[in-house]
């Protein structure tokens, strides 16, 4: 295969097409050696590919090859638990993300062929597999928006919602998820599914039908998005970006989801232990929703009048088209606050599981590992766990870059950029540029280029901040549902000791200042 693909007689389009057929054959028959050879050929072709569509296609084929190798080796070993660390999943995810990025950046015509929605569907599938089920739904929705008749995206969405429902602690939410899952599978089973997939999806559909049999159909009610026009715009923006701490927001823009109802589930503790974990989650949640609103204001207020706090503030014009103002500072404050919540989530999980890690040593990337070092391997508490949402939180941590040795690698192509933005904001000098003026005057900007700063366009900063907002929101969901699953596992191991309920009252809205 490698010799054929390097032949000068074949165009790169022919070589890529041949590689795709070779990988399909290897995946169908689980031929590890062939797939391993195909990955080497694919990387060779990537190094000479000039067109974006060729690069995207090669990344897609490489992801398929790594997925095939993973499936083949897992069937040979028949493990009792899905491994948390998996280099094949990492390679599959990285390649799919690189492929998808070409479409996000509009460097390839959207929906010009079936490549875009197949990439999005596969991204959803692998994210769901590793426990990042909240993010998976958004990719399936993207695929269906691109091609509504794509039955595999519809079916996988139903499959994902079915399993998502199984880790929710709210029975009402579970029913809503199962009804949506049933509808997805109904539509998918009327369409064209890949070989071998129909039977599996029919089984899931049957399971959902049996679970829902005792419940009568009940439509989801509509709720007000607020009292003022400003509040309605804010809640609509948060719904659209899927950043409410509410699993129902993953289903789409339903008004019922425009509240932050997610919190920690019931936790069984020693009788003398106070509800400190609930207090910590309260604080994290409050910081999150406050950062979310600051980000909303920072984005939406850019077209408004100058805020009075910015008047009569002397600033010099450095001739490189910098942008200043309260709205920009709100975006930066939201970004820094959101980034800080990741370590606080690690702090919460560490105390919940009683990992006994010194507080000064806990970070979102390192607390999963023995002695907080990646080369020491995963802690037993995680390595031997079947906790799907907690596994999703672990894989989400891999999206972030840390300077510490062992954590510079990431499965997110933009991870280092997010880390650099944080460091520049917090410790150095981040300059925000007015993108319109800079585009019109880029030659002047180069003349007056500031060597001290990291420079970024405003719209680019806004996109990065929204991306971080979504990641932290999903981390908080995986955290709460991971604790819920762990409580279920612990209940199975527990003896018949008497458990005394300790109900907690709610902080009323009028008490907040």
C-alpha cells in the first residue's frame, strides 16, 4: 500500500481515494497490521497535501484507521472495563478535530460533499464513548443541521440520549431525554443505516419503549425567559450557546432549560460531616453564572454607548489600533474566572473521593495521577472505575495544556493558545485589536507592532471565551453526574446501616445581593 501511494503516476486525489478504500477494508475485517501501515501512509500524504479538502479527508481517514485498530485490539483482549487511557482514542479524536477545523474556519465549502457531516457524526460518537456525552450531542446536531436525512447521526443521537438519561438523577429529566431518544431512533430506523448497526439501534429502541410504557405522553411546557427585554435576550443567548447548568439545555433551545437547576446529588456521609461539598459547589456555580453574564455583557455591549466608567480616563494612542473599554475587560475577567474554576472542580472531586492530595498540589490536569505525575500512571480510584461521567471529566481535562512536565500534550489543537491567553491576561500583557481598523490598516499596524504584548482580535477573543465557557459548563455537569454515579456504586457495596436524611433548604433569590 505504501509503495503504491507514493507512486508519481498517481494524483494525490487517487492516492487518497485508494487509502480510504484500504482503510475501509481494514476496518471491516479488523486487520490491525494493514491499518497500522495505512496510518503511516496517511501521515506521508499529509506532509505533501496542499489543498485543505485533501488534508481534511486524510485526517478523517486516519481517525477511521485508529478507531479500527482500537476496536480490533479491544476485541482480542476482552477487557472487563473500558480503559481510561487510550492512545488510539487520542489519535482518533485529534485527527477528527483537525478535519473538522477546516470546515469551522470556512476554508472548505460547507456541505459540498458528505465529508463534513460524517466527521461531525464520528466526533459525536467518540466523545460519547469516552463520557463527554454533553458535547457529543452538539456534534450530532451539527451533522443533522448540515444533512437532516443522515440516519447514522440521528440514530447515534438517540443512542447517546438513552445513555445520558441513565446517569441523570432527576426522574423528570430522564423521561424527557428518553422521549427525545425514542423520536431520534424512530426517524433513524426509517432511513439508511450502516450494515450491522440497525439491529443494535432496534434493541435500544425496544428498551426505551418498555421503559416509557407506563408513562403517558406529556408535551414539554413553555416558560417565560424573564421579566425585562435584557433578561430575555440574555437567557436566549445562553440557551443558544447551551451554557445553562441544566442537562435539558443539551436538547436545544427549550425555555424549560433556561434555569441553572443542576447541583450535587444526594451524598451519604458520616453523621458528623457537614455539607461542605454543597457549599463548594454553590460557590463554583455562582462564579460560573456570574462569569457567563459578564461574558454576555462584554459581547453584546460592544455596539452600545461608551460606559460612564470609561469617560475621562486618559489613555495614549499607540498607533496600532488597540481596543479599550469596560466591555473588553468584562470578557477578560470572565475568561480568567472561568479558567480558575477548573482547578476548583479538581479540588472538589479530590475531597469527595478523599484522595488525600496536598491542596497546593491539586490541578485539573494532574490530580488523576499517582503523585500528580503522569509517568506514575492513573490512580487506582480512577483506573478501576466504570464511572462514565467521571471518565468524561478526565478526558475533558486532556483538552487543557499545562507547563508542568508531562501535561504539555493535549488532544485539543487550540489548548496551548487558551493557556497562553490566560497567562498573558493574568501575568503579562494582552492587547485587544479592533479587527475592522486593523484589517484596513494592517501595514501601519506592522510598522508600530508592540513587541511586549500578545495581540489578538476582539472577535477571536470572544470565540475563545465562549468555547471556554462551554467547556467549564460541561465539566460541572460531568462532575455532578459523576458523583451521582459514584453514590449508586457505593450504595451497592454498603451494608444495612441506617441512613438518616438531612434535607437542605434553598437559598431564596431575594436573599442574594
